[in-house]
């Protein structure tokens, strides 16, 4: 940021945007502002947890209490996307040709690594961490397009991801007991026999994260891929779809554990009624919003 400030003479985003869009920029100014731009992209990628700046994500997700993991997987992601919009779209939108290529590489690496490494996880929080990295890749693809509808699709995706993440970690918190944290996939064996309602809630969340219609997760991926194809990046869209199909396996693994495996012990849910109610509403919204996605997509586009 200091390089951009030094060459533009301002910290005001409007002034920086005017400077960056000046057609008379010399090679020296262009070099310095590009150098600063690269570091801005790195900083944003680190905040989002994109590959190769992702190594903190699985360790923090696994090592934190589930309630803290729920927080850091939701609110900071919205803040990071808001920061991305203000700095890159509003401030350096005229230099989109420079930072979009960086975003495309980071996005594809994130989708690929997140989808593949998640397959090998037995800790559900660590699995969700790599799942998050993959989802972040889809969000970044929306900004590669360079059009308002692409930015809107990315904003829609991150809001949908937050909704799904709240529901997923909510079920984990629900199953936690004093001295025990339900953070292993094996802890969900036979959940449908002991608590069919909350097994159904987790089923809806997993299908949505996998991108299965009519859940909202399907439309978030669909809108992103639609914009990517419209921008002419057909190969990129195909690669994203292939890894999205691969990622469905680890979500189905949890569903299999809940519905087809015998429980290893008694699964008791001790939680206040208001928490159960909020979690149920959250999960049901994943289906309801999926039935009426156009309204929410228009809402996301209105932000631009």
C-alpha cells in the first residue's frame, strides 16, 4: 500500500482510481503501481485463505473451539470480500487486466487443492477448512470476469457460503458435550437413528455445499460458472466443474456416516430450544433461498 501511496500521492480510494486510470502514466509509474498491486493481491488472498497463502486455515479451524471456528469462517470472509471490492474493483478497477490473471491462478489452485486435500481428512473441521479454500476459489473466479454481474455472483456466493457454514458448524456445536467435541467424521455415525431431524439438517447443508439442486449452493456455483463462461473462460469453467464433482465425495462421506453406519455409542443432544430453533431455521433457509435464488442474486447485484 505504501508503494501505491508513494506513486499516487494519496490514500483516498477515489484519487487512487483516478491516478491508475490515467492514460498518460509512464513506465516508471506503471511498474511501481503494479508492484504495489501484486502485494495487495497477496494480502487479500491471505485474508481469504486462497492457495498458496492457505496454510493457516486448516490449523486454525482445527485448533480453535468450534464457536470460534464458526466465527472466523463467516464474518471475516465477508469483510475480506468487501475489502477486495473497495481496493481492487473501486480503487484499481482500471487495472483489472493485471490483477485478474493473478486471481485466475489463485482461484484454480484453491479449487484444485481444496477439493483434493479435503478427501483425505478425518477431522470434520479440518475438512471444512479445505472445503472453504475451494469455495474461496469459486468466489475469486467471479472477480476474474471483470463485469458487475460477475462481482455480484461472487458476492452472492460468499453470502451463501456464510449461510451454509453457520449451519454446518451449528450442528457440530449442537453435538458437542462437556469434555467432548464432535470434530471427527466418525462421531456422526448413526446420527439419523438418534436425531433424525438434525441429521436431515446436516444432510441439507452437505448437499448444498456439494452443489446439488434445489439447494442454494447449486445456484451459487451456477451463477459463478455462468459468468465465467460468458467472459469466455470456458476451459476454466470446465476445470472448476470437474473439481466440484470431486469435492462432492467428502460431503457424501458425512451423509453416509450419518445414515448408513451404525453408531459407536449413544449420541445425545443437550442444547437449549432456542439454539435448536435457530439452527433449524438456518438449514431450512438453505432450501427456501434455493427455491427463490433470483431475488437474492438481484440483492447482491444492487451492492454494485
